[in-house]
C-alpha cells in the first residue's frame, strides 16, 4: 500500500477528521472532504464501505469509514443502522430491549476503506468487545458510549477521556492497522 | 403517464409479483425481474425508491416498491429499516420497546416507483394508519401483521384474509393510485 502526497478524508465530522490528521500527518497530507455519498442497506459494514468507495472514485486518494454497535443477543442489532437507531430509540431504547436479558455481550466494529496512490481499494478493521451496561453512565464521548463497557474495564466509554477510549476503541484499532500497513508491517489480503 | 406493452416488476417475491400482475395485466404485460439493486440508507422511503430507479434505468419500463412500518412514539422506527428490524428484533422486540407506551399510533407506508414508456419517473404512495397492539394476534400475512390493527378495526392484519387486508393496506392503496393514473383519473405532480 502507498499513501502518496495527499489523502482526502471524506467526513462531515470535524472531530473524526482531526483524529485522522493527528495519526496520519506523519505519512501524508490529510485533507477534509465534506461531501455526502450514498450508503447502502446491508447487514455488513464492509459492503457499505466498498459501495461508498465506488461512488467516490473521482476524489481519490480517499479514506472513508463506517462503524456500528453489534449486540450478540439482538442478532447484531443495531449494527449497520446504529446512527439511525441512536436518532430514533437512543440509549434508552437499547436498555429497554436489553431489559432482563442475561447475555449482554456486544462489540463495536469500525471499517476503514481506502483508495491509495496505486488505485488499490483496501479495507482495515478494528473491533472492541465488551458489555451493555444496565444503565447509562458518564457524559464523555457520544452515541452508545454511556452504555458500553469494554472488556476488562469497569467504566463505560463515556466515563473515559478521549485518549483512554481511543486505546480500546474500534476506530483507534482500525487506524493502527492502517498505519501498520503504511509502514509495511501488515500483510494485506 | 403511459404504461406501454410491457412492465418489468423488479422483485424477488413471487407473491408480490402475482399481486401486481393481477391488478395491472388489464393495462400491460407484467413480467417478473428477479435482480437485486442497492437500497440506500435514508429516513425516507421515497429516496430509497428514487435511488433504486436510477440504478435500474437499463431495464425500463420498470416498477419497484419499498414499504415500512412507522411508529409515532418511536420517531418513526423501524421505518425504512423495517425488514432488517424484523430479522433482528422481530415483533417481540417492537412489543418490548412499546411496553408501557400509551401512544400506540403507527402507520404502514408503501412507495411504488415507476419508469414509464415515456421515460418519466413517477412515485405513488399508499398509507394505512392504525395502532400497535399489546400482544401478537393471528397467523395470516407476514412481518408486522400480528401487531398492527388498522384504524376502525378490532382485528390485526394477521387476523384477516389477504383480500380483506388488501382493502386496508398501504400497498393496495399505492397500486390503486397507480391504476387511477393509468386511467387518467389521477393528476400527477
């Protein structure tokens, strides 16, 4: 994989852009590209990202990502539709669905998609296993952070500082895999 | 609007195809076209259908549709993602989310999209208002039928025969609007 002189990070989220710039500016110039692109309905984040890359070929080299919370006992719900479910049901709705449910295991997944200098399409994955709490805790972060406790921790993501959360988080791990690939430390299939 | 000699109904659902053929064969030859096409993530069925028509232009004249259950108290959830939510949470999950909720109003919406003989893109809408029941009732139909009671009825869709359900249903009404347009009885904007 080869990053080239510039990389367009396609997002409307300033915070996300800054995170990528911070991590990648050692390797390339990172620019924010705030344009919308269609996301397809599918059960798999990988397919959302692959379809998105196809729509955005004219803007390469580009980076996009998509992520979601997958709850074991709910057959992966809210999954690919995590943002929509946050806007409609919110954390409250998830806790209602998990009422009296014993198996509270869940995972956050993040898929980064990239078209590099050589026109290659490459996906990177990051995963964070954990549990859905019984009630909301903490004010940091966003989305499902107040109800997700990563494995081996007693606090939710919303009770951690950003840098603490990043050390556990799905997006942090996906970016780490990308950087390994830039350095040539990761075999890409 | 002009239907021409043939219309391709894009669906993988034999029952849906037969319903369209039954209603439209008086006006045109109806063929089933079992091909997949990408559906985008959006809060609006209309946008799913419009995007779908664009993907399928090569197969015109075509008809596609999309439908969903929109629950007032859940900000329209499950809406555009009704099929996915049925596969993950099912009717049980919806009843759990509606536990202790007083406002049980909901509606089924169906949007039919068509590219006609003159290459015009036209959408037709059908709506069925009703209530979410407290428990599942009936074995007919499919999807959310056991928990949806149309306005003015004491029975759920799952307690009705197909033809009874069609007289109330969102898809039935959308097809009726299409037929009015074919006959020239409906002004299209």
